[in-house]
C-alpha cells in the first residue's frame, strides 16, 4: 500500500516572494511498511545464514561418512574373500560407484590396500572422521564449498563398532557438487521462509503499530488544516500500550491547542473592537479634559481638592484608551522605571476607586518607602488588584461583616514586596486554577479576567511576580514582588568617580 503524506502549503508574508506550493510524499519504496518488510526479510535471512553453517558442515560430514561406510562394506567382503578374484573391470566399477580412487583397511597397525584404480600423485587433505568438531567442520565445509573441486581427499576412520580403520582416497568434486545442490535448496527454502515470516510479521505490526501511527499522522494533518473544527480531533482507542498513550496525549494536546486558539481569537477580536472605538473615545476624553481644566478656575475648596485627581485620572484614561488591550494584540511597552514613593501612588489608586460606604481602605505603606518601577504600569497593577477586592467585598450585603482593603509593603534586600489584602469571601476554585489566564480567571459573573492577566504581564516585565498568597473565607492576599534594577558595573564605577569626596 502506498503511503502518502501531504504537508500544508507555505504562504509567505505580504510583499515577500511567495514560496512555491510543496507537496511532500513518502513513496512506497521509503515508507515504514516497506522498510519493515525488507528488514524482516534481511533479518530472517541472516538467521538462516547463521543456521546454514552448522547445516552444511553436518551435510559434508554425513556425506563423507556414507562414502566411508560403503567403502567399509566393500572392504569387509574383499577381506573375507579373495581380492584377486575381482577383475580389473570389477574393481573399477566398485570405485566408480563410490567415487573413489583407492580403498584400504588398517587392522592391528597393518595397512592393506584392497582396491585401487590409479594412485594419485599426492593427497591435498587428510580428513579424520572421528576428530571433526563443530568449528573444524564448518571451516572445512566453507573451504570445500568455495575453494574445492580439484582436490584429492584421504578420508579415514572407524565405521560402526568395527575395530578396523578404513581409508578412502577420492576427489572432492562430487562432494562439492552435492554441497552446492544442497546450498541452493536451502537458500530457496530460506527465502520462502523469510518471505512468509516477513508477511506475517508485517501484517501483525501493521495492525498493531503502523496502522495506528498512520491514523495519528492523518489526524495531525487534518487538524492542521482546520484546527478550529472539533471534528478534526482524534478519537483515541481504548488501548493500554504506548500507542494508546500517544493517541490520548495527542487528543488532549489538540483539545488544549484548540482551546488556546479560541482564546487567542477572542483576544484578537476584542482588540479589533477596541481599535474601532479608540478614535471616538480619545475625542470624548479630550473634551472631558477641557471641561476639567475649567474646574480649576472655580474657587470652591472641594473642587480645588478633587480637580487634580480628576485631571490625573483623565490623563491615565487617555493613555489607557490607546493601549488598554494591547495585551490581546501586541506586547506591552517595556517599563520606564524610576524611584517612586509608593504611599503616594497607593493614595492615587484609592482616589480613583469607587469605594462604597462600609468598605475601609487602609494604606499601611510607610511614607518614605520607595520602589523601583514604572509609575503608570504599577498604578494599573494596583488598581486592578484593589478594584477586584472592592468588587468582591461589595457583593456581601450583610452589614455585620468586616470589609477592609489594606495595602502594605516591605523591603527584603533589593526586592520590594507589596501586599494587597481584603476580607472578602475568597476566590472560587475555578478562578484559582486559571488565575492569570485571560477570560478564564474571573472570580465574578460577567468579569473578563483581564485584570489579573494584565497585572501579571506588567510585573513580569519588571522581572517580578504576582502571586496569590492565600484565599480563604475572610482573607485574600495577593503579593507583588519587584526587584530593583541591576546596576551595571561600568555605570557604578562612573558614579563612584563623580561622587564628591
């Protein structure tokens, strides 16, 4: 079966040279199925070769024993009768039947030549049937098979239970021809066994492994074409082996990826919607700024007290309207860090919050406490945390409950740690699981969960962390940790040189 895997077409960016459409295919000759089939055939043939060596050695030894046994039978007849009664023609017929040149027998240390056609000038190899071992037999068989055919052999040894030793002088061409025929037969049978075994192994592994892998491959390609289609998610089989684990992990990964893509699309749509109203929102806020400037001319002390706070709030609102949801489209700008008096920043946050009557705001930051951070970004972080606390406590309608929001700060070496605590009902389990995930970490109905996600991103840009310290009924505490900026060595040396003595 031909296996074909098509890859998606690469699409260049606008204005760039468009890459040609590519289709990557895996032909039959390079597919896993063909490789598995060929490897199985090769391995079975290799096993047959290893088995063939003792087989061919045993065949050679048995062939020589048969010839020697026949020669022994003829020798016994000749010894018991009159050897001279055999004519030259009869002797030649006996030797031709055995394929030998001469037959001899050794009895009591005396050797007697019984039948001879023509005595060869030399003997190339002496073979003692009784002393041939496995290694010697295999090496001798390979030597005869590859280099024999024109040698003269002397084969000798006892036969059966006889106390006589029989000798046979013969050429090895008949032996080599017999071994070649045997080898061809073994090779043919081995090839059939290899093919049959390979087909069985291939069918079993294709059913157990290759087939499911092919299914997962098709599922991944199908999912890549339309990742937002729930029908493209693979349905794992109820298997307990590695393939089953891989299918279940692939299914879960596709589900997570689909959910993440849905959230990213939500963020992109939200960013697009905000960009459409951004222009009109800036005009409205600009008009509000003009009217707020006129409030400064009013001599009323109350107006004079609130006018600066209103102007600062409008300035921040104009800034937010330009990039309030950059989180959904691009990255926040890097923080412009300066030394800030944190207590004053917390007071600005308190003035911006719409704190209901009955909610106590406690600013426990020391007046001289300083933090190294971006003023606007830290203001946004604290505003989001404090607004979440106020909204959580405002949902409690019971008058006897203590509703308090407290902001405190401590310094641990070069690290500033800001704590925002409230006496609200605490975060539900779902909100704690997805605490800093946009659109999933909201603790109240109708919330977007963007506040904590934005706070997390802004503080991470400072090299710090936002963490939930505790959340139980009656106490919830978030901690914001911001390390000071590292001082460059060359800058520190420069400042040290300019420092007055």
